[in-house]
C-alpha cells in the first residue's frame, strides 16, 4: 500500500542544507526505489517535505541507506547525533493523480 509522509524538519534546517543532502544522496540523478513523488517547501519554522512512497519499507530503506548517511556527511557527525528527528506524519494513500 502506498503511503504519504509529511516531514517537518527541525527548526533551522535550511533549503541550502536540503539541496546539499539531496545532491549527496543522488535523489535527482538516481531516484530511490519506491519513491513516487517528492516535493519540498518552507514554513515559518523551516523545510517541509511531502513524499509518496510505494511502501513504508521503501522509505525506511532509503532513509537508512542513503538519506541519513548523506545528512550526517553534510551537517557533521556531532550535529547529526544531536539533531532532533524530523516530525513525520504517515498517511495511507487512497488515490494519486499525476497529470
């Protein structure tokens, strides 16, 4: 079953950091298996991402194998260890429309 995830990044996480992590994880040049849709925007408190994945397992695999190592590489091991996890909301997808 497909899932939608809203990721609210910790306050202070910038779009510049997002761009660097995205490049390091090769998301654009080598999209991760199971990713259906990804978008990022900003709110008053920082970066917000909305994803649709084929499954929660596909997201977790990407997070563990590519995303977290890229993030740690960009922000540094100490900062990564102290950084709060993004606030995430998971939703079962009922329908997806891609024009």
